[in-house]
C-alpha cells in the first residue's frame, strides 16, 4: 500500500469521525441512519447497485426488516468498501 492510499484512507476516517462527533457532547442525537449516511459520504460504506431484490445470503441484514413489497422494489443495501474489508482482522 502506498503513502497516497494510506493518506486517502486516513482522510476518510477523519471525515467520518468529524461527521459522527459534530454534535458532541450531545451524541444521543446521533442515530444509526446518521452514522450510516456519514460512512457512505466518507467512503467507508457503499450502496449496492442495482438494488437487490433477493437476500444476499444467510447473514443478510435487510431480510430482518424488509417486507415482500420492499424486496419487490429493491433493498437499500450497504456493504463495507473494499479497503475496509481488507482492513478487517
């Protein structure tokens, strides 16, 4: 991994942290959707496109809350960015 890539990843993590802590110390105002949106904007998560119309597997989080009608129009599904998956132990 080169220095430019590391710097870009570091900048993405800083962007995410700033977005999450923007209302510090009132962090109770932050909800999961705010965190998810901040992660997408920072490049930590990616919206799956095209929107899936079936479960992606046994650990599909969307299956926990999506109705049959929701599957018909497609799930708003997110996945870790490739560089984030590579960083997992």
